[in-house]
């Protein structure tokens, strides 16, 4: 990356944090405080009950030739941590100034919610096929680059749309958080770089377009569909917020603000094959498809999750947030933070924690 681009990226990072604060920074806020530019998700009438069952976890791992402990890792990198063994909270930790009542920014963890909401809409027949083009549901994009892109290629991040990775992701966050444009207008301004389905290129605009498709296909606002099909049925216990573009369109790629225990309930739903409190929230057939490797990025699945070999998979967000689902050890771990610090240590720490939970059963 050139020196000029590094400076630009740094400025955009600063602007992103500022935009989030101006839009209503919910980090460590009480979830009953109304804020602008956010849609509210209500707690479930039948929340999944989690019990506090702390146990000593002697977690250590090696990274770059040095041995670290979980507690050391948390003090250096995290705002909050929840570790689930089934419905038992075996470890819960918050940095000074935060608590179990704090709500935390998800960033790209939100992409998983969007992708699985698309899967539910397909199972209901609201969306006809993964191979339907965007223009079928958002006709305003028919004559633009996004118009012919299929839902499948949006999910896989193989849209072919020109996008400069993190730089454009941050630019998107700034302009939408500040309300300078709409998701639809921003999507219409994009151009193609390569034929769709030929190249993997991580692009948050793809998920924003998926949110538009979902709202149009179901005839309901994005957040309302997520409320009725995921947040409520999956047994979330607390109010949460979903960011929008200040013009009523959910971002889809980011900006769920929720308590760590509810992010953990989300991971537990995924670990249990899409079930919560005896309900099939996410169709099993969809989850089977969703967990398949992305043909053009085999270490990812086709919903934005990252595959971790035989250990499981995870959804991550800018700054180092993670919902880690260990299918090997049947453990869910949530770590939230605000800034990107020591991210390369995260997977070793998560794997070691999941293994220790299993060893102490």
C-alpha cells in the first residue's frame, strides 16, 4: 500500500469512528436509550435461558513463539467475553467501564444475520432462487452494475463489482452513517471490474444490497424481518439496535448493537443446527448449504463465515469482534472490542479456550 493510501486509510478510520459516534455510539450504553438512525430489535417473549456457571479455565496458547494466557489476551484486546458450554456461561469477563448490560458494536458479524435471513426468505418462497438477479427485487438497479448480479454471488463476495477492500468499506460506512446518501444510490454508483462469479473480493456493499433485496422480497423492513424470523425465535433476551443509512434502509453489512450474551445466543443457535428452544429458526437445509466452502475462497463458507478447519467456524468484524462456533468442542465464544489489536492472536486464543472448556466438563 502506498504512503498516500495509508494516510487516506488512517483518515477514513478516524472518520468512521466519528461517524459512528455522531450516529449514536451505543458501545457500553444502556439498551433502553432511544437513538437516531437505529432500528430497534425487541427481546424475545421466550428467551433462551443462560445460567451463570463459572469454572476455572486454565487457558494458554503459543503465538509467535511466546506463551500467553487467556486473561492476558483479554486485557490487551477485548471489551467483553462470553463463553458458553451449552446454555452454561462458564466464563464472562468485561473490561473496566463495561458490564453484561453494555451493548457492543458488531461490525461485520452482522453479515451473518443478513445471510441467514436471506436463507429463511428463500425457504419461505419470498425469494425464488439464489440465482435470481438483484434487479428481480430491486428494479431501480436493473441498468446498473449490480442489476444482473445474483444473490448467490452477493453472498459469496463474488459480485465482480469494483471495490478496494477495506478502503471502500470504510468509505461506505462514513457516507451512510452520516446520511450523505442512500444505500440504493450508493449501489447504483458502483461499476463492474470483472465478470461476476469469477473472483473473490470482500465487499460490504454486497451485503447492503442483500439487505435491500430482503426488504423488497419480503415486503417488510429489514429489521422487522430479522425481528420476526431470527431475533425473537432465536430467544434473544434483550433489546438491540440495527443501524440504517438515515433514510430507512438497513446497512446489512454492519452495525448490530447488542449485549454479548445475545451474540452468544446467536452462536448457540448456529451450533445447534439452527434450533432454539425447540424451534427450527434457520432451516437445516439452508445451514447445510451455508456451511459449504466458497469455491473461490475455500477458507470461507458461502455466507461470510470463516471456516476453521475441523474446529468450527466464526463470524468476525472490523476491530476484532468474533462469534466463534466450535463444532468440534460444542462451545460458543463471543469477544467484543472497539479497536483492532493483536487480531492474529484471536484464533489461537479461541481454539485453546474451546478445548479447555471441553476438557473441564
